């Protein structure tokens, strides 16, 4: 029975569970289960065993979950495109989380890779990804980044400004290459997501207006070192449903049709942004439905305009790797905080926080949590999971019902942390970044090494300077 004071602090969407140990299937990897003692297992590896081997905090990534989702996107979009007599390619958006292991997993399953910095490009290349299967994004690509991309024979560069056109053309001419480029446009579709995640509204840094894009395409077509292959748009992230994608496609096709007067346009890239479940009330659209409805919308739009259906491209990231990740923490302290109103909340402090998961502090993201080392008892208590950093906004899980007997030493698992957690991690308060461990079929291995205090100190030039002065 939940105490009435707890209910008053809970948001309307959060429903007190009958069993605060139950795992909501949509939020966890398909392999997640509890043994008879209540210990959580991912990929047939128990949380307690993983923590004994690697410590906490620990980001656990289910390899089979990543592979299955990559296959589902590849197969669903390929089938949807074939039904309308075209083709579709799927790029994994590396910004969600990129390592050489993940790059190999997704390319094994037929995906290309999307990068947006020199660092991400080098990780993809180190993984053995064919340069022709890489797309390069970013609103401020340096000349050095462009030179490296053209040098290795990257498949496409997505142009974000008029300045980039001249930069890419100069590099292409100097190296004797002809670089394939797309132009990123803002189509004015406002995704129903946080403002920081909506990327197609007018007043932000990405892309060009339709009018500017027309000028940009004309310039690209007159430069010998460039080949214009299509338009690109991306309306945001963590989007449910297909309405936004339908509207986006409709608007971009208006420009696509207009530009056909100047030559063929073989490709249309509609970006990504497909949402996942972070809480039990989230209801993401199934991949197969997304693919079928979005491709059908493009096909219908082309038919209405009397133009050929181009090849299509999509860029999921979070939807492939997000649900595959589970972060394990150790509880350090708990305390009940009573407010003047008489309501109270249980604060659960863990040994990580905003340094390994900045999403809650950055844009109010919601997460779930469950005890991982045992079954709790005592009924559900409204809790807030917080980190160890010197910020009151250092919140990992803002609202969750946890067993009332949660205590120091317990392991806590936060699901759906595979995307934008390791990628956004930092050393705030000089906390080392945790390792990333892949699990599959009862085996585990480190795919990104965790940092040590020695790693942190090694970057401090003053330490070596002091040693030299002795």
C-alpha cells in the first residue's frame, strides 16, 4: 500500500506497481529476467557476477538485443521499400553510442554507419566499416575532418551550410575526388519532444531553409568536385508514432520535386529519431509499422506529384542500442526527505550519476529503476535516484517506485541506458567513466575500458611538472 503523502509527489503518469520488483518488458532487453533469489540477469549473466568482475557503476550492453534490433530495422525498411519497388538503406547513428564492437555488430546485420566527428569516423574505420558505407554529419565540419573523410573515400557528406560546400569542393578538387553530398534541410516540422531534441524547427543550428537549400543545390551542381545525390532532414529524437515523419516526408518532397528540374536526385534521407520505452507507460511504435507507414507515405507523395520514388535512407540510433543498455549501480545511502506539506520522498544515492547519465539533468529525461541484487519487500515507496555529484540536479531517475526496504549495498539497475549515456559521459568531480561490458549467452567482455584515477591524473600536466622540479 502506497502512503498518501507519496502519491501527492508522484507525476500522474507514474502508476504504483503491485510488485516493485517486476520488470516492464518494453523497457528491458528481451533477455532480462530474475532468478529465484530475485537477482537480475542480462544475456544470461547475473548482475551480482558482473559487479564482482567489473565493479560499479557498470554499463551492460546486450549484444543480441543490439543485433536483433539492427536486423529488424534493416529487414523492415528493405521489405517496405521493396513493396514499392525501391530500395532503402539504414545507417546506425553512431552518436547514440559508438565503439568498434558496436560498429561491427550493426554492420554484420547489414547497416551502414553515420558519424558526425573525426573521432567517430576513426572508430568506424578502426572497426573495419567500409568508408563507402559511412555518412558524415555535423554543423561545423573542419577542413581537417573533411580532408580525412574525402581521403578515405567516405560514401556521403551531409552539407549543413553554404560554407561547407566550398570547403568540400576545394578538398575534392585538390585530391582529385568527386564527393557525393546531400543537403540537410529544415522542413518546419516540430517534433513532439524536448526542445533540445527537436531539430527541424527554424531557429536552431542544423540545416538550411528550403530557399537556401535551392541555392545550395544549384551551387553544388556547378562545382566539378561535388555530386548532389539528395536531400536530408531529421525532425528530432525520441519520437513516437508516424505522423511527424509523414508530414516531414510530404514537405521535403515539395522541394525534391522542384529540384528535379535541374537533374536526377537518387536519394532521400529522412533521418531517424525513433523513440524507445524508458518507462512502463511509454508506447513506441513497432519497427515494422514505422517502416511500412513511412515508406508508404513517401510513395504516395511521389505518386501524387507524378515523380519517381527515390531510394530512401534512415538513421536510427537510440532505437537500436538504447534498450540494450542497463546500468548497474551500488546504493550508498538512503534517506527520507519530508517536505513542509507533509509529503515525503525516499532519496536513494548511488555511486554514479550525471557523469555517466547526463540525460536527466540535460533535458529532464525519465528513466526506470529496479533492485538488481535481490527481491525487495515492504511494498512500493516513491523514490528519487540521485548521484554523488555536487549538483542538486544530479538526478538519475526522477520518479520511481522502489521496494521500501532498499538499503546501502544493494545493486540498482537502470534500464534503457544504451543510448546517449556513455556518449555524454564526463569526468565531473573527477569521477572516472565506467566501463562498458557486452554480454551474450552467459559470457561477458569489456568493449570500452573503464577509467582509473591514474587515467585522470595522467592528463594533469602539473603533476609531471612538479615531479620534474623535485
